[in-house]
């Protein structure tokens, strides 16, 4: 069993990443005064959609197989060599009990809830105090979100769901703690969140009245897998540190069905491991 300061996990290092762009408001040109002689009319330049990322989804012509075709900034989705998720084959993992420590410092914390059109995302309150330490660098928890079914596999098997705790360091580097979810008893730390799952894309976050018990949510185990990967959604940016906890948490069948009713399938298929090694303790 882990204490609040987690036992050593394993890691391969690498940082850096990019987030989504914002649109800019356009301003209409002022009309010339009546005293001025109007300039000759010229054809207005065509508008270009450069301020918003392309629409993407999990199916059809905008699904994972086509992400790289939708926007040039999504090129890594097809050309990247360290993409996530992956299939963790237990016989192929490297056991290394002397790897650099990863420490998880979690406490019950406030979150707000949103449906961003791709998943349900719980945004951590500013100054939440939840961090992980990797290679001596602190990463602060920014948000967690969920996928149905799981994205990472173990021995070719998908689990019913997977949660991702996304952390960011002061330089913008990301580290993700993935926890697998399997059918069983009701998950109490997720109970209020699940009672307020937004069924439609939200414009404003939904406030959770009770803090989410993060220490009660994440499995109390030192067994984990580590690999160097990417975002699992466009733009599929690489240099993301992945820690996948080996022991799944339980959620009830009703909780799984409630999420699946909103997102029947929001997972990216596993990607080639290429020259990477998954490390296990």
C-alpha cells in the first residue's frame, strides 16, 4: 500500500507540448466620411480559418485514422514516432526497480465539470496543491478526463474505461497518470461527478459541491508502467511522460453505462511502440 507520498515508480524523461489556439474577434472597417472620395472597389480577400483547430472526432472521416489530414498542426498524429496510447505487453516490459522516483502528492480537492464535445473533463481549482514529482521536477494537476473504453491496453486488452490525470510543469511540459477502470462496485469518489455528468457540450462549467477524494480515487499500489508518449487527441504532441497504474479501480456498471450514454466510444486505438521500451517496477 502507498502512503500519501507515493512509492517509486518508473520513468523515461522528455518534456514539452502545445495546447489549443483561441480565435480572434474581427473588427469591421470604418466607413469613409462623406467628404472623402471613395477608393475604387477591390475584391475582399478570402477569409482563412487559421485561428481555430479543425473539427475532429472519433468516427468517420474526422476519426483517428484521418486526424493528420484535417489540419497541418495535427501532423504528429500520423508522423510521430512516440504516440499514445500503447499496448503494454507484460512479457516485453523492462523491469527496473532502481528507476528515478515519481512521487504523487494528492489531497481532496475542488473541481468543476465540463463536456468539451470529446469527453467529460473535471478542471482542478487554481492552487489545488495536487502535484507529482518526476525527475525532481514538480508537475501540478490541471484536469482529469475519461475515455470509454480504455485507451492504453494490457496484453491486448481494453478495460471498460480509463481516466487521465493531466499535470503541467512551469515550463509547459506534461505528465499524465493513467488509471484503468473496470466494472465492479460503485466508485464513491466519483459519485457526485457522475450524478452531474453534462449530457451536452457545455458553455460554462458545472460546479461540484464536494471535493473529489483523489487519494481515495487512485489505486493504492506501487505497481505501474512508464513510457514516453504523446497526447491521445489532436494535435498528438509528443514528449509527454506517461505513468499507467497497473491495478484498475472499480466503477459500477451503472456508472460505466451513464458515461457511455454520452460518449459511446471516445478512445484512440493503440499506436506502434516503435523503439520505445515500457518500464515496469
